[in-house]
């Protein structure tokens, strides 16, 4: 991990929301980086300050005002972009703006869910809450698919982490995770995808995908996590890919030890 990746993950590290592997890699970096330790200290002071303030809930019409403001800004931006020779809004800056807007929308929707839940205990409020929860998940899915295309590994990790907040991810989301596990160029992103998929490993289709992925993984750390995950489930289909890893001359000694233990468990 470099300093940019670490500093992006520091808020989640402070809140203890990282996967064990990512947390360990971040801690290794912190042991030798004064700059990132200083950044972590500043984040902890900020969070402690926020925790000590009284919560002020916005009015119920805040979401409507925000949506109106966002729409007006987007229309104004389209006008500016349509002027010849006035391409002042790059694709990257537009995407950054879109991410911020979507993040605020998620935050506001969460506030409104809490407000309506406390203010409307009658049966009708349940439907409203479900609608709002659905809207929040839709935004998170959009964010996930957009951010998986980002160059920054920390952005792609954040995209994968959105799945952890989805109680029932659909097939498109699961397929995106599997594709990320098998093809992403960054090992930490692939590990994040693996841990997210592990939450749903009781589903036969996902279990089969993990078995298939084991046969194509060459990164020792991912091999170890996959072997442990599948052997803990006593997944019989994993015997062959684990045996292949054990027999391969390219497999690290440490991985072979885990593979041998896994075969005894299945």
C-alpha cells in the first residue's frame, strides 16, 4: 500500500470497518510512515470532536431542496459544456462531483429513514421506509459499478465495500464481485471482493464460483483465504483445485501447508 491508498482507508480503519487482511496491510504501512500516522491522529481528533457534538436533524424537506439544487446545477453545467470552446468541466471532475452528490443523497436518505421511522410508527410508515431503503441501495449499486472502473485501487475497494451494506445484492452485483475477484490487477481489491463474496458463500452459485476461482488464482494470500473459506464449508468440489495447488511446483511452501490441512478437513 502507498500513502494515497492508506489515507483513503484511514476513516474506515478508525471505525474498525476494514477486512482483516486490509487492516493488517494498513497497520504494516503505519509502522514505518510518520505522515500517515499524523493523518490518522488528525482523523481521530476530528471524529472525537464530531462524537461530542449534539446531533441536529435536518428538516424533512431537505432532500427535496437538495434534489432541486442538484438538478439546477446539472442543467447549468450542461449549458456551460455546450458552449463552443468552453469545455471547462472534465470527465474526471464531473465524476468526482457525481460521487459527492450520490454520497450526500445516501446520507440524506438515511436521515429521512430514521426520521420517518421515529415520527410515523403506524403501519403505513413501513412502506415508506422500504421505498427509501430501496432508493439508498439503488444509489449504492450505481456508485459501486462506477467506482469499479476507477484507476485508484482505494476507490475500487470502496466500491466493493458498498456490497457489505446491501442485505440482498442482486445477480449483477454478485457477478461484478466475482469478475473483480478473478480479474482486478490489485491484490487488495481482489481480497476485498473475496471477503464480500464470503458473506454469501452458502448460496450454491457463489460457492461454485469460489471453487472455480481457486483454480485460477496465483496470489498466495488469496489462495490461502479461498482454501480456508472452502474447507471451513467442507465444500467437496474444492478438493480437486486444492489438490492441484498442493501438487504444483509453483505453489509456495506456506500455501501447500494450508492446502494439505484443507484437504483433511473436507
